């Protein structure tokens, strides 16, 4: 068991390394290959009215004269062991895990990311709760009443839900509930949970629902398919033959059997969502990781982008690990032979 | 408590057969037409007796057993006729009434014990669940009961095995566990649908023994469904032979094996290599294939395959549906041939062929 | 080729499947000893059957003999030629000489191909142009197995189980094989249909002089069709004999127990017959018991059974009656 977790963790580390390499390559190797010199790259990170000398100095301090693999290695070393960074006059110790300093603002990356994490996390977790409850219950009902009006209506809506773009539903929701009706706070407002749970939930309500709508559609379809399959299993017939009330048959025997694929997808979705709710965050003006990633990409702020990618990769990996462990909880055949 | 035990004093004073099925019809509406899976079937089983139902695949055996248990959930199923368990009518009864009888007064074991048990719950858990629906006892008491039941069906060291999952059991043990689960509420009616088909001969023999022993102990009414004439010969007091959703022949085991009277039953006996007789040169198959239950042949459903229909005067085999009439001593046969002639054919033509 | 020489000789055949742990530690340290040292030979024109409980290695043996599987060790000789080590590329001629009939007539036929295409497939695969053309040949095969030549353009789903099994048989006959290995050819069929297929197989054997290796668990069917019978238990042959010899004088306790457990459709036999009741189930082939593999369920087991593996040797007066037991039945 322990060995298994270790192996999974190693795989996760591998994934993170590969992802960071790819990101690195996109931002450093590609421009180099396209013919950009270290100086042209460095121009982006100095003021508009800078001299050639300052550009060179900047390029030097950013390490742009090193070959790309060396630059990558330096970055990796920072993550693993920490590093010393010179900010012009003096050098500062950046302890591990050091994600470096923003090229743009010169601020350390990690605190910035950690600052934004709660926002993204809040968004994801609230939406997840809503979409799980909504999606799974609609899916179950649809499966039980297969072919009924409810089923057909729900599945048509689900199809629509999957295909509706979030900036459209998001903007629509925002304009109706916030600007016209004034029920919810306008976009751009976020209160940390620790300050006021009520305000926190209130501000996030619209983004939650918008995001959840998209996902619940997918989950409803998934649940419905899973339930249809399990409800025709022999063990469901056995459960009925025992004289169990239909409610118990569905909840205890049917749903449990249909859970595995839902859990799988959920792990992936949730992990990814932490760093990729870009559209939702930008529509609702939430200062989350997705928004940060977009901004930093636009600014060519490589350390920041790398930091976000790294964090998301870690989240996906952890979520997958949790899913695998959940399998063992759900299905005893995984854990006992 | 009264809700949990529907056995009212009146009901338990009921005399006569414990299970009585009369003119049962189960039809399914499908896109291709009406599937007449069971079409006018009657039989009865008393406590302490075993009824065997035999027939080919698709003859309606499982549909019958599911109807008795009230397990036809699909909306396209139409059930009519009468099913009485312990004097209580089940056809048309509220779902909840039938549900409370399930597991409590009537229980069922299925063909494939691996797929019939939930893979995610322990064997003990599943027995406890069956017991606690109908008995208001603590979890601890129910668990003790589950261990006791596992012990009674012959699971070695039940105290350790109670927490195992179905996949950790062998096929025979699973079927034992399934039986333990079915018997946990001490039902008076046990329906076994192909209980040994998925098992090996040596294990099959163990399970058949077990069912027989438990029946003596619990004095219950047992319905055993199978396509294996050997299995019913081992267990059954009475036998119903089904063909295309109807009863072809019905009698005591002695009547059926001693002097079978329906051409289909003769055909079945001729098709089987006999283990207990010197090997024959050739088997005597029934020609053709079983009919579709959507287009059951007019008249006698067996007529396209019957080699004796020409001996019935006129076209009765193709026009009139034969009823299962008494051929003496409660032996019922659904065939237009006169009883005397059937006896003659059996004695002169069939029995020598089979020997 | 010498006609007296056996068509098929199997010697010390072994197949172990490494077990991939489904659990959390996926290490392949153990192996399913599916077939573990099996030897037998099959004469030309005879029906040799292998019986035994589920999981004892019957199908694996069949697949080794047809080289659908490569053995872990041991030899399989067809017509004197060792085929057990032939590389995949050189198996093509073998695929003509040895054909297999499968248990499930529903899944073994491609539902999107017409009957003509299915039955004619061996011609295409082996690049054979039969006299009178492929279509003629297929239609002849169809009538040979009791189907109508008009069925040529129909699809499998239009046929009943028995008819599908006939289609499968027609396909195996296309290239006039020397040996047909039939793995539970009738188990999935109804009794009344089983008889039709069993008769067909027998007729074909008489007509075409076929040799069968038949795998089955139904002891009544096996007795009806076989000339010789081998009984397998946990990957090993425990007894081989001529049919009547085996059924009338079983020497191995397991054979005796199995035969006595067959339910018989006769109520009078209920009381008369003497039953040997075995305890427990077949142990796991991953970790078979030492010594005689049957000792955990055998009522005659003694100390020697638990430690020493009994060899498969001639027992009793009947020639070719072999059993692997320290204390064989006397009768
Ligand atoms: N829900 C259903 N809808 C339509 N047809 C059905 C349904 N359930 C059963 N049938 C049909 O009813 C017929 C009888 O089926 P049943 O399962 O009773 O056969 P059986 O005698 O138990 O056969 P087997 O030996 O194969 O188990 C079959 O033709 C089957 O296709
Ligand atoms: N590809 C495989 N990988 C691993 N184990 C296998 C494989 N094929 C078969 N086995 C195992 O080998 C053993 C023998 O299997 P085999 O299919 O030969 O049995 P059988 O005698 O044909 O049984 P049955 O009567 O159930 O068909 C079984 O324990 C089976 O689980
Ligand atoms: S009624 Fe006619 S067709 Fe039917 S079984 Fe009797 S003789 Fe045969
Ligand atoms: S060797 Fe011993 S254990 Fe094995 S079958 Fe013979 S008597 Fe039984
Ligand atoms: Mg059935
Ligand atoms: Mg097999």
C-alpha cells in the first residue's frame, strides 16, 4: 500500500517535471529557435527607455546567456533547494521551493500564487459540490424514469448545457442577477472565507452556479449511463428479492455500483479546475489562478506561468492519487484478492 | 412491529398449498409485438414439497419465478391470473405488500451467484441486510445470525468468512452464501432458479444435498427451476414441463419419469445421452427449434416439431390449443392424443427406443 | 504417413500464466499453473475427450494443441511434427490441419458478415481456390452441416443457437482439417438442440474420417461421443482410459466421485445409487496442494498422498487405462 502510494507519487513528480519542461520550452526554446537573441528576450523585461547596457545586464541577471537546459536546471534547482537571487544591489535568499521572481513585478512567485489559490479553490469546491449534487441526482432520476418526459427534458438540457459557452451563460447570469435584479454582488468582488463566510458564499454564488451548470450536465449524463447499467445487474434483482424498499435498492446498491466512473472523472475535473477556470474567473473578475495564468502569459512572465503550471500539475496528480485510493474504498476487489 | 410481520393470524391458519398459481399470464409489449412469455400456467406447491419446473431456454421458467416474487419491474410487463402465497393474493396487490413478503415468506436463489451478490459489500453484510429488513434486531444480533446461517449452509469457519467479499469465495461457497441469505428470514417458500447450472458436478451434488436437507429442516415449499431433467429427478416431488410459456405436462416425478405422456417430454428424454443406461448409437433429437414467443404456433405450440401430430384426427393440432387435462392420478397432459393411445405409444415405441 | 501412428501426441505440456496482481502491489511473482505436465496421444479417427471441473485447464490444453497459445514447455506433435515451438509465421499450414470449434455460437461469429463470408473465410485466409469456386464449396459445406445453401447471404443473427453452431462447424470443415478441437461445442445449446449437433458431429466423423479432441464438462455427453476419455484435475491428467472402461471402472477417486455425482433423470435411482460426496471445492491453481493435488478433497488420502505426487501409470487389466493415484479404486 505504502509502496503503491510512493509509486504514484513518483509518477506524479514525473508528470510535473515533463509539464514544466514543455512550458519552459515554449517560452525559451521556441523564441531562441525562431532566432531571438537573449537581448531581444530581455527587452521585454526592462523599461521602454532603456539602454543597450541595461538590457544586457538584465539578460545576464535573468540568466538568458546560459544554454536553455542550464536555465531549466537552475530553475529546477531553485524549486528543489532554493536559490540566491540578485536584485540589482544585494542578493536575497529564496528558500525551497523557490519558484523564482516575477519578471514583471520582481515579486516572488510563490506568495503571489498562494495568495490566489484560495480564490480558485473556493470557486472549484463550491461549484463541485453543486454539480455533484445536481448532476448525480438528475442522472439517477433520469435513469430510473428512463424514457419519461423528465428524462428526455433533462437529457436535452444536459446536451445544451455541455455545449453552452461559459462566457455566455456567465455574462447572462451576471447581467440578470447582478446588474438588473441586484440580487448578487457585481463581478470582481471576492471576500475570503476567513473574513466572512456569508459574503464569501454570496459573492461566489453566481460563478459557482454558472460553472456547476456546465459540469452537472456532463455528470448527469455520466450518472444516467452508469445507473442504467448497474440497475440491470443481477445483484439489483437480488436486492429487490430480499424485500428492500426501492429507495434503498437505488441508493445503496445501484448508486454505489455506478460510482466508479464518476469518481474518476471528478478527480481529474477538480484538479484541473483549480488552475483552469480561466473563463469563469475572467467573466466574474475573480482574482484566481486562472486569471493569473492568463495575465502572466500575456506578459511573458515565465516564472509566474511556470509556477501556476507546476501547482496545477501537482493538484491534478494529487487528485488522481486520491481517486485511486478512493477506488480501493469503493471497490473491495481492488484492495483484496 | 406489526408492519414488519405481515403474517396475520388468519393468514397462517390458511390451509392448502402454500403457493398457488392459477392461469398466470405474463406478457411483454415490445416493438416487435407481444411476447407471451407465460400464457396460462397453473401449479401449486405445498409446504414440505418440491416442485420442479423444466423446459428449454426461453420457455418462460424465469419469468414465472420472477412473477411469483413480484420482480417484474419493467413497465411493459402485463401480469394476469392469480398468485397466492400463504393464501394471500399477489397479482394486483400493492407494491409494498408484495415487497414485505419478499425475503420474508418467499425467497429466491439465482443461477450465477457471483453476479447475484453485490461485489462491494461483504457476504455477512448482505445477509445482515436481508435479515434486518424483516426483523427488528440489533446489528450485533443480525451478525450472529448471519454467522449461524453460514455455518448451517456448510461454510467452514463462518466466523472468519463472514467478512469476506463475494469474489473471495469459490463458486460453490457463493451459492451456499446465497442460500444462507435467502433462508435468513426462514421463508416458507424458496424458489431456486437454476441454482446449480453454473457449478461443477461435484459441487452441484453438494448444493442439491444442501437444498434437500434444508427443506427437511425448515419444512418449506421449494420450487426448483432447471433445464436439467436429472436435477429435478433428484429433488422434485412434482414436475411441470413447460413449452413455449405453457404447461405441456404436469405430474408427480414418478409419473413423469415412469410413464411420460407428452411428445415433447419424449423428445427431451430422447435428446439426452443417458448416463444410467448403456450408451446408444445415436441420440434422437427433436427436429426444428423452439418457437418465438411472439409468434407462437396456432393450435398446439409443439405441432411444427411433433412427430405424432399426424395421428390426431383432423387438423386439431394446428387449430385447437390442447388444455392440460387429467390423464389419471393427477397426471396432466396437454396433448390431443387420447390418453390410451399415448400410453400405447410410450410403451410400444418410445420406451424401447430409449432403453 | 503410418496410419497406426497417433495423429496427435502431447508430451509433458506445461502452461503457466503469470499472475498480474490486481491488488495494489502489481508484482507478477506467482503463476496460474493452468496446465502442468499433461501427456496424451490421439489416434486417427477417434474422439478423445477431456473432462474435468471448471478451471482445471481443459480450454488451455485445447488452445495449446491448436497453438492459439504457446506452451511454457513440453511438446505437441501433429503427424510426427513438433508444432509446439514453431514461430507464429510458420503456423499457417497448421491452421489448415487443425481447426477449433468454440463454445459460444453467439460471439464466435462476426455479426456483420454473411454466412457465406464466414464459412468461406478459411479459403480467403489460406488462399485456397476450391474446385468449382468458393461459393459452390461454401454451399456444399452448408448442406453438409444440415443448413440450406440459400442461407449463403444471411447474417448470423437470423439463426438460432444450434444453427449458428452448425455455421461454426461448416467453417471449421472448409479446409478438410485433420484434427478438430471442439471446446464445449454443445454446452451453450438447449438439450433438444444439443442432440442435433452431437449427431451432426458424429455423422461428419463417419463421413470424413475426422479426428476430434472434445472438451466438455457434461459427463453424459462425453460418454456418448467419446472413444477415449481423459480426466483432468487442477492442470493434470489424473486418469485416461477407453470410454467404457473409465465409466464402468473408474480407478481414480476423483473420477469415481465425479461419476457418482451426475444427476440421473430417473426417480428410481434416487435411493439406489451410492453417492460419493466430496467436501469443499477445487483449490486454486496458483497454489496447488503438494503431493497429489486431489488430497484436500480425497476420502482415501494418506500421508504419502500429501507428500508424493502419484505418477500416471497403467492400472488394472484394461490396456491403456492409466491413473495417477497411490490408492486406486478396485472393482
Ligand atoms: N422484460 C422482458 N421483455 C420482453 N421479453 C422478455 C422480458 N423478460 C423475458 N422475456 C422473454 O420471455 C421469454 C421467457 O424468458 P425466461 O427468462 O422465462 O426463459 P427461461 O425459461 O428462464 O429460459 P432460460 O433457461 O434461458 O433461463 C424469453 O423469450 C424472453 O426473451
Ligand atoms: N490468459 C490467461 N491468463 C491467466 N490465467 C488464465 C488464462 N487463461 C486461463 N487461465 C487460468 O487457467 C486455469 C485453467 O483455465 P481453463 O480455461 O483452461 O479452464 P477450463 O478447464 O477450460 O475451465 P472451464 O470449464 O471453466 O472452461 C484457470 O484457473 C484460469 O483462470
Ligand atoms: S397436440 Fe398434437 S402437436 Fe401437440 S403434442 Fe399432441 S400430438 Fe403433438
Ligand atoms: S493419491 Fe491419495 S489423495 Fe490422491 S487420489 Fe489417490 S488416494 Fe486420493
Ligand atoms: Mg431462466
Ligand atoms: Mg473452458
